[in-house]
């Protein structure tokens, strides 16, 4: 799934939420990948670790 399939507002909200969680040290990179994977799976996508 290309991130462009999500509307711009949704993209911005997801980015803001992830940044805020990361800043308060409640979200590690592994957790971020898991959350993003849950967001994109319904759209037929998959988050890969690069």
C-alpha cells in the first residue's frame, strides 16, 4: 500500500501521534512498526523493517 492512499489529514494525524508518543518515550521503533503495520494491513499493505 502506498501511503498516498491515505488522505493527507490522516497521514498528518498518524505522524503527529507517533512523534508525540516517541517524544514522551512511550513508543520505541519496534512498537512504531507494529502500530503502522496495523494501520496499513486493512489496505493490503505491510510494514517492512529496512
